[in-house]
């Protein structure tokens, strides 16, 4: 974890074991994203956000995003990311990658034929990053959740 903390100078926050549950009510009815539906005042249960979002507390950290290379994936400037270092990453996953002394968030693409690796932006203004054997490269974790303020 220290190697990540030094790269982002205090902008990474580790998630420690929760000392107490933070429960948020879950409303029984679903909200319509099309036509409005009648509101219901029934609470189904409460959700513990730590339990819902974080599977490996000692290997999970938060990051804030700078830049717009991932807007096509819904990751906007100042989005907050929850990153899990223990989750296995596959081609197609959104990951935090380290190239030299820089961290970036990109989609991981692994060519099954030749094993080559690309980091793909989700904004046409940017080009993919080809990972070569001579690069100091590491996948630091998988982005499991991203959220934005509205």
C-alpha cells in the first residue's frame, strides 16, 4: 500500500475494518428511470455500505480521478473510485495501473493471441497506451465502484 500512497501524495485512502456499521435505508420500490411511478413509503431493509461495496477491507482503497480520459465509462473528473487489490483482473476490467511513477485509470485489454497489453481510454481524445516489456508496469487493483456527486 505504501507504494501507492507515495505516487498520489495523500490522495489515496485505505479502507480499514469498519468499527461500526453505517446503515442506510433501502426503499422497497425501485425508482423508474423512464416514466414516473407512484412513490411508496415502505422501507425494505437497511444496507451496510461497507458490506455492500467492500469485500477485502485490508486490500481496498479510495482514489479521486483527475482528467477526462474515462468519461465514456462514466468516470468523470473528481469521481471517487473504490479499488480492490485482491480481485483478479481480466481483459475488459477498469483498473488502476502504474507505469513508472505514474498512476492511471484505464480499461485493461489483454490480447489472447499474443499476450500483448493495452490500456484503453474511454474518450476518443486519447490514444491507447501500449505496454511493452521494457516498461515498469503493474496493475495495482480493479475499480469495483465509481461514483460522482450530482
